């Protein structure tokens, strides 16, 4: 009887192998689905940060066109735009970590390039707030780069299968206009 025990154990192991292979295949599918979900969540967070940066950059651009504005307010706008642009850039890295294939996409490269250019422009705007240069030119430049980054981010959303969030307040404005 003990002589057949190794064969019996080998038979049990052989029977359990396909089940283990199937289980690991299911785990891989679940992990891939989890990565896509994580990528979409990070995409939405990046989109929210970019919307905030765009809103503050637009306010800064409008502010820079007025005479005699409070430079403390301009400095606040500059810091907020910079913080939100950096947050969007960091979140785009997390999208790439969750879905590795997105790193090779042109939309991801364009997004990061435009965010970098926007951060450079906002740094120049910071110098202008400190009294070195024209605030209006750099605020307009930062706003333009952030707009291009939004276009690239929306293209990235299409590429990774993430439905973009509606612009903040868009529904409220639409309802108000219909009244």
C-alpha cells in the first residue's frame, strides 16, 4: 500500500495542476481589469486637476489684463496653477504605471510635453509677479499650453478607454441658459 502512495500523490497533483493554471489565468485577467480600472481612476483625477489648473490660468490671464491688480492674488493664482499642473503630471505617471502600454502613446507624450511647457510658462509668470517681465504674456502662454494639454488628455482617455468627465458646471450652465 505504501508503495502506491507516491503514484496516488502524483495523480492528485496532476489533477490539481489544470485548476491552478486556470486560477492563475483568472488572476491575470482580474489583475489586468484592475489595472484598467486604476488607469481610468487616475485619468479622471488628472482631468480634475487639469480642469482646476485651466480655471485658475484663465482667471490669471483675465487678471493680468486688468490695471492695478493685487499681486498677492496673482501670486495665489500662479501657485495654484503650478500645483495643479504638477498634480496632473504626477497622475499621468500613475496612469502609465497602471496601464504600461499608455506610456508609448503619442497622446501621453503630448500631454506631458504640454504640461512641462505650461509649468515653464507659469514659472515665468511667477517671475513677472515678482516684477520681472510681463504677466499677461506668460499667463496667456500657460493657458494656451494647458488647453493643448487638455486636448491631449482627452485623446489619452479615448486611447485607454476612459470616458472623460463633464466639465465642471457645464450642466448647470446648460440648464441656466435653457430657462
